[in-house]
């Protein structure tokens, strides 16, 4: 099957500025993948999880942001992980499978036996080595990470049906109107290189149909489906769905946490999940009584080394404080993200909120969200330069 | 509140005060016992067994009010605060020789109240108009009267309204006069008006006895602090704050436009504005209490809780935030 020399390449889809509009106002200043969760950029968490994959040769970030937005980050993380990380820019959106296909030459450069595909805005424990072992056992073209959710919320995602014994993917539907299954697609996959052949097949079929359409242009005008450009291939609808039940794709279920980071409110929840995970994976990152210069710390808290915290402040649980922030005397922070250069003055209170870069919170102010992460307006978000007076 | 009135009466030579009440006279009397000796003034109660309106209680207390001397007696509404210019009231009453003098105050929105229509130069009252639809005048009844004993002959011992039944009769006989109240006036029956009244009272105190107000780098505007209250470091108190006996305000607290009643404790870093904190209550660390929150006796607001206009009945604990004004039972 596989020798211990099997190389692996990981690809992380990061999207682009036209996507992720629900993340505004925070994404107006910074690409969403670089927004900090638990003190690290969002994309850091899947990249860091890739470290555990044996024989990892390369990590690619694919998206359509400008290269310079990622240049600094990519060189820093390559040094830190001792694995080459590279950002590849799509000239236009190709869909998740189309994007993968268009960079197949780069991906296959190291002749990997396995290719991971992860979505940047997924928040989970990324059990990648376990997934790879399962994939090798199944012997299929791809293995999909899946999770069980409540029946009511399942239709927000791609729903799958899997064989309970063989774990084969039997059926796949994207955001169905009626209930299909509680198992959903987590947006993390591992493939063998013949995935590219399947994607190419889809291109061929599309071109064929396009030629047919030229013959009957009347039919083209009548087309009820959304006109999709020939080179836009979606992994879910165009690859997984048609190939379900053909012993090509399998599933691996995670019982750990899984969330999508679509809105700023969700970033608060996901930051808390990652902070909690640090207890097991990177406890040195969490603040303790000593590192925070005697301020009171409750629960999981991340404090950047350059941040200044007054000893009478009380921080936590679930708080992340970024570089150069200044937290004044008697301040109380609960379930919040404090971004770079923020100043929180004496006796202020911040609860369930995100305070944007360079904002200032006045003495005795209170900034409070309701704490309903799923509500569209459940958290208070102060964008850049927000100014809050008592 | 009532002590302000009793002290002002004592200052003009009143020797006996009758409290017309309909509920728990023991509570009032016990409280006032110590002031009877301190102020050297006699305090008695006249208790209604059924509600007698605004005039009936005077008939009930007739025996206390008529001592044979023929001297006039004061009648005060206890919900009202003002500067109590009783000396001027006595002078005016003697000068016009009428049967009754009422004090009136100028208001911006007279149609909310009963308006007293009077001759400007003499002060003679022509008539009363209740909640007038068109402008007839801007003076309303301030709830402070000086009456001759003969007025009692006009009042029967039954539910009677002094504004609707008694005064109009006296006005018709051209024996009723009105004097405009100088200085501030406030009916503090409603908590919101209590906070405004506090501000007016403190402003007046600043003019008359500024030494009674608190000073210091952590005081802003007019602040009254009882000598037995304790205030921590790093606080910012004021404007328009009154802190009662035995209160403890811990460090880092912000208070503005509020009253903290006897024995209450405000914990560190809390922030209170436009609210009333009841006797022996506690406001927790980092709590925020604002927008006409009223805490009854022995109410405890937990740490980090927010109250926006909560009205909390006594002996309650508030564990979760009150996001919009509501009554908590």
C-alpha cells in the first residue's frame, strides 16, 4: 500500500476579498484568513495542525487575495514550522475543485501520494494523521471529514449519507431543503492524485455540453440553471455528488468540536474553542498568574507578550489580547477579542465583544454583546478606531 | 424627607407637628421619637381608618389643630420639597388678612396639573382650573398652606378634596390668597422626580451652606456624603450624588446623579448613574446600574451584572442582566 516515504502535500483554500462579506467590518482591514483567533491568525490553526502529518512536504495556500497580503505571514510561518508554506493566487474564482486543479503542477511537484484539502474558515481539531490512516485503509480516491449536527441545523451545510460499516459515501446533497442526514461535510478532505483525473473529466463533460449548446442556442437561452463558466468546478456538487456510491469516496467522523467561521460573532466562539484546545496542544501560549504580571486570570486567556495589563485587572475566561494593547487598572474582560493597539481605560468592562484595532474604551465604559453567537447581531463589534466614552 | 419640613417649621416657632397618616403609625413614631427630643418639638399622629382625601384628615385632626389661640396652622404635603420660606408665608398671610394662603409655583407645563388663577399684584385667588386645555396661567398648587382655624368649619369629616371643594369656596368669598414660592419646588412622589429633586436640593445647598457638601479631587459637582460613610480610592463621585449613613463605596467606583441609602455597599469598579440604591443593598463588582434603576431594601446585584431601568422589589438577588426597564418581583 503505502511506504513510510509517502509524501503529503496540504492545500488550504483561503478565499478572497469578494468572499466572506459576512465577516465585515472586521474583514475591511485585514483578510479574513489573517484575523486572529486565540491570538493566532485564523489560517494558522489548520497550518499548525498539518505539522502532525508524517512526511509533510509542502503547504499551499490558494486564494485570490493579492500576494502581498500574505507575503509576510507566509515567510514567517515557513521559518517557524520548518516546512515550506507558499501562497498561490488564483486569477479568478474557479470553485474549490477548479482551484485545486489549476495548481496541479505545483501540487504534484513533490510527487505526493496524498493531498489534503482544507478550508481556512473551518474551526475544528483537524485530526489529520488519523484521517490519513483511515484513508489508507479504505483505499478510495478521497476521504471526507464529517460530523454529526442537530437535524435542524444540518441543512445549512452539505449533508451526506455514509454506509455505517464500510464508511463509504453513498449520497451527497448541498444545503438541501428537506432533511437528508445529520452527517455534514466538515470541509476537510484527503485525496490521492487521481482526483485530478476526475476533475478533468468534469471539464471535458462541460466543454462537450457547451458545444452541444452552440448547436441549439435556443436551448441555451431556455436554460433554467445558473450559467456556470466551463472552468468553475465545485468539489461538492460536481465531484462528490455524482461519484457518491461508486466506492470512490469514504468518510471519517470527528467527535470533536466543529464550527464554521462565517461571521464576526462566530470568531468569538471559535477563539474560545481554540484557546481551550491550547491547554492540550500548546499550554505555554495560555496566560497564567505569573506571565500576566499578577493580573487575575480566569479560564483560558491568551495575552501577546507586548500587551500591558494592570495588576488590578481581571481577565477571562475566553479572552484574547493582541499586540501592544493596554489594559488599565480595574478593567474586567470576559469572552472578548482585543485587537492590536487597543486602549481600555480604568474600570471599563468588555463582555462578549470584539474591539477593533486602535480603538479606545473610556473609563467606566461598558461594551457588552448578548452572547448569542449564532445571532447576526449577538456580539458587539467595534471596527478599527472605535471610540467608546462612558 | 419629612425632617427637612419639621426642621423648617421649628425654625419659625412651630411647637407641635401632627402627622396625618393612614398606615403603620408605629414605624413613623419610632423614627421620629429621637427627633422629638433633639429638636424639642412635639410630634403626634392622627390616623385615618378610611381614606379621607386631601381635606378630611384636617377635620379628623381638629382637636390637635385648634388650641384656642386663633393662630393659623401650616398644612404641608410630605411629597413636596422646596426651600420652605415659612417666615415670608407668615408675613404675607398677616398682611392680606384673608382666611387662607396657599403657596404656588411656576411650571413649564401647567396643563399637567391644576392651575391657580390669581391677581398678580394682590395675590387674590380667582379660581382653580384642573388640567386646562388652553393657557389660563402657569402657577400650580405647591402643596403648602397656611390656614386660619375657621377653615376647619368648612370641612366635614368625610372624604373631601381641598382643591376641589374647600379652596374654591374660600376663593368665592374672596378670602383665599396665593404666594409664589421662591426657589426650587419638586413633587418627589415619583422616583424619577426624586432624582431631579435631589439635584435641585443640592444646588440650593451649594448656595446656602456649601460647607455641607463634599470636596476633593474625586468629587465632581454637588455631592453630599454622610460623615459615617466610607469612600475608597480611585472613585469619581458626582454630580448630584447623596450617600447615606454607614455606606461603603469601594475603590474604583463611579457614581453620578444617584442616591445611595443607609447601609448600602457599592463594590469595586461598579458604575451607577441616575438610580436609587435602597437601604442595605449591594451593587457587585464591575456591575453597571443606570437609567432610573430603583433597588428596594436589601437588594443584591451580582458582580458584572447590568441593570437598565430595573425596578427591584426588596430582598431580591439580581444574577442576570436587566436589558430594558422592567419590574423584578
